């Protein structure tokens, strides 16, 4: 049954408050020289709230663990779950957890040593779950440490009974531990069972004391066959994960594995890249069924354990060795002979590549198995590409969860982002909620940052961003997104297509942001990066999409942002403008973008003098008479002069052309423009234009009032309300009543007022009708 898409609701109040709190630590904690301390009167003893704050801090500050000191005072904080995976933390810092009743502890990929083990043992009374992925260095450290210890000290009573220490009788003194995960460790034994350097001693010391263990994961470990006899000591073991471990003789290993008679789940899976081929697979399966009577779940993905013998392909049960047995779950992904395609598989749930249900189940279950997860994602990608996937909501959720959990695995990111692309651009794209989009964006940014040198990852991530309405989802990650895209476009060695995607995305975002967000672009070096691209294209004598969009982006981020205009000038932008104009005089798109940028500079009073150069002014005069790109080039040229003229006669310091000559050409240009001209421009504010209405220069007033008349006539739904909200009607009425104003200016001002009032009246009527229709439908 397909999972229905959730309602497009905002985040709950608790989550929103938590985000604000973690970004403002000083609101609840005081900064000390060596960390933080809760402010007086604040208590975080509610376990679920404290756990949630801890997790939020962990995600917000990946490179700084100073915030951990907040939890040192256990009289005001109380933690049950601690996840510090992928964080480098020393034993002394980890000791903050000792006073808490920790039940679940994840220290995967934390570079642990014997000091960390001592801290773990201080938690022994409450600890129920311990996860240590990438345990190779820890186990080698323990083997070496135990070897160096004096044997008489090992046997001494204080060391072996002190919960803060460990010896060969135990490693983890956690009597209530239910779940233990030790992945990627090396256990190699020998005939000397008392040698403290042997893997046998360490493995036995880890497992044998944990009498209450119900879940054991030793996946990807190297374990000698004889070392597995310690499994017999785990009398309560219900689940055993031995995926991707090296077993030369599975039949012999099963003699030890099957001594855990209470096992309900057994994982013997391999991978498609490194499949586990066993001799006599049918006998192995029969032995498992006969000796594990309570088994209900078996994963043999990536192995040949479901293969038929050549001479016995016709039989009643499609999985040899499972005759008469029906399991709750059977893992069959990436098995030779494609057993997942057979009829009457003896299991209620199956992972494989044959059906959508099998693939989606694999995505959910194999989050911790990178190779099987990658395979499932590849199968999902192929199905999304060529077939119909009904439960795309589940596909999206599971893909994002798998990518987030395996953010360092490049293949998972490539396969996952490829699958996401087909969901996000498919028929269900409108059903994806805002919260889901945010999770997708955050996960893709993680991939982009971790694999910034991999072109396939970058290409997939950027294509996904292009398929989404980024500006609608950018508030929560604008700076991070901009920074990452800037790194892509600024790289000299970046692939042309990837760079183009980055520039397009940056420009898309720049079109929709205001104020501080525009400044962010400048602070992160956007102007310098775009100019660098333009210089490179000029050297190659190429005027392509990258150059055009680079100018467009600078046009957008300099709009009413003086600091960015200044950055453009300080980095020789004006000279590049002139060189591009000379080299590519007939490219209308380029010309419009460049002139739009010049218009933004002209709006900044202290920068206008930079344009007061004879060569520039002559160029702008010529462009006033241009008919390229409709009226856009001419319109922008007159706009530039309008702002210069508004500074008065004394600001005109050039002899050729004269100010009067330019004013005459401005009037001629404006008079030939059709008032109903469609425009390639998007004003977010009329502030600079309205300022020109107060100018004493008639030509500047003329351009300003013509612009308002054109925009409110052609795009009334967009600009009538904007003009009214910014006080434009009052200014136009004042201009119309000004006896010194030109007749043409007064007429246009009157026309604008009539257009705005008529437009507002229509909008009001339409709004009333819509409200009436809603009321009648409610009745």
C-alpha cells in the first residue's frame, strides 16, 4: 500500500523554538573560558527535551564541541540518548556523560581508545545500547594495551572489579547492555588462548560478560572461525548481524552460530561487488533451518545461499533448504540467479530488485549497509526512469534518510541524488511538502560539501537544485547554499556544464532576495567570482550563457545595494564593461544585463562620478538611440543619465558631450518609446525612480514618470499596489500640481494616477467576489 503524501504543514512550534535556541546559545547559557554553563534558573531535566536539544546542538555545530559543557551539570540536565558519531572527542570531554542515566550511546567513527572505554564503563549501570562503527583502531588499541599491561596487575582484584577499568575478564562492564554494534574490527586468534595480544582474548572479553545481550552486530569484521565459539555464551541473543564478514567455511561457522538457539534474526549478507559464495549452499540453509527453530528473519543478500544446484532446478520450494519454512523476512537483494523474481518465496517480506515493494523495503532496511543501499538506490533510479513508481513519497523519504546516514559514502550520494532528481521533477513534484524539500536541500548540501571534488556528485546535486523552486525554500540555508555555489563557479578547473548550472542557480537566487541576503552574495565574493568568469571568457573571445548570466547575476545583486556596486567598481568592473561592449556589441542579452548593472551604479550618489567619463558618456548616448532588445537598452541608458542629471549642473564635469546635448537626446529617446512596451525587468521597489520625481531636471522627471506609466499599464497586477504602498500616488499628485513641471510630465503623472486607481478598484472587486465564493462554498 502506497504511503500518502503528508499535508504541507509548517514545522511544529517546539521544533521552530529549538532551532532558534540552538542558534542563540547565549539565550540560555553563559560563555566561559572553557565552554558554557546554563544560566541561573534554567533547568533541562525533562529527558526528551534535553535529548532533543543535544541532538540539535550536535547537528548545528559539527566542528565545535564546546557546547558539550552545557551538560556537565547533571543537577539541571538529564540525557538518555547521546549520539556523537563522526565527532573527534577525547575521553576527558566524553566524561560529561558519566553523571547522566545514558541508555543509548553512539560513538561511531570517533577514534576511540582505552580511555574512552573507561568512560563507557562508568555508564555501565544504565547503558542498554552501544554503537561503535569503524572499531578497527579501538580493538587494535585494546590488544596492544592489554599486551603491555603486567599480567599480575590484570589479575589483581581492584582492576578487575573497578567499573572504571577493564581487564581480560571483561572490556565493557555494562551488565544491562541489550544492543552492541562493533563494525569493521579485526579479531584474529591463535592457539594460545591466554595470550593477551590475541584477538580471541579481546573478543571473548567483550562478548562473554554481556549475558543480557539480545542484538549483536559484527558486520564487516574479520573473525577467525574458532573465535566464534564465544557466541554460545550469549544465551539471550535474538539478532545477529554477520554481514560482510570473512568466513571461509560457512558450514563450520554455522556450528558456532547455531548455538545461539534463541536467534530470531540472522544476517549473513554480502555485497554485489564482493559477493559471498559458499560451498554447499543448500546444506547450509538446511542446517540453519534445523538448528535455529525460532528463526523468523534471514538476510542472505549478496550470497549464493539461495542458488539451485544445476541438476535440481525443479522443486516445490523456490529457495532450496527452506522447504516447509515460512519466514517473516527474507533478504534476497543482489543474489545470483535472481531468486527475488521467483514465485512463492517463503517469506512475507522480501528485499530484492524485482518489484517496487522489494526495492523500497531494501531502502528502509539497509541504511547501515552502504553497498546494499547503493544497489537498492540504483534499482530505484532505473525504475523511476523507465517504469512507474507508485509510492514516491516513501521512495523520497527513504532515499533522503539513506543519504543523510551515509553522507561520507560517495556512491550512496551519487545513486541517491540521481533517484531524487526523477522524483523532484516528476508528476508528484507538487506533492512534495516544504519540510520534505528542506530535508532534501540540506541533505544535498551535505553531499556537496563532503564530495566537493567529485564532478558526478556536483552535477547530480546541482541538477536537483535546478528542478526545485529554490528561492521558495532558501530562508533556512541561504548563506550555506550561496557559499557552496560560489565555490563551484569560482573554480578554474570546474567542468563547464557544472559551472553553468552553478551560475544559473546563483542568479535564480539573486533574483529573489533582498537587503542582507544581497550583501551576503557580496561578502562571499560573488562580484569577484563573476568578474573572473567574464575575464576568462573575454580572453577566449567567447560570449556564451555563462558570461550573460554572470552579468545578469551582478545586475541582480547590485540592485539598491551600494556596497556590491562599490565592489564591482573596485575590481575593475567598469573596464570589463567597456571591453565586453567593444568585443560583443551585437549581443542583446549581454547588452541588457550590462546596462541594467550600470543603472544600479548610477542610482548610488557617491558612485555616479565614476561614470562621469567622456568615453562612457558617449557610449551611453549612442545606446540611448539603440533599438536592440526592444526598448530595454535605450531605457537603461536614459535611466543612467536621469540619475546623473538629478545631481545638478555642477556635477557635470565633462566637456564632450555637453549636458544640454544629452538632455535633448534623452527627450527624443523617451518620445519614441511605445507606452505599452513589454519589459524584461522586475522592480522590487520604486524608491530610486520616485526620488527622481523630486528632481529639478525635467528630463529626469520625464523618464521616471514614463517608467511608472509603462509599468502600471502593462503589469498593473504587479505594480499598482507597489506604487501606492510606497507613497507614489501622493508624489505624482504633487508633481501634477507643480506649475513648473513640463506639460508632458504632468500628463503622464495624471495617467499613472488613473491607471493605479482603476487597477486597485478592479483588484478590490475581484477580492470581494472571491470571498463571496468561498463563503458560499462553506455554506
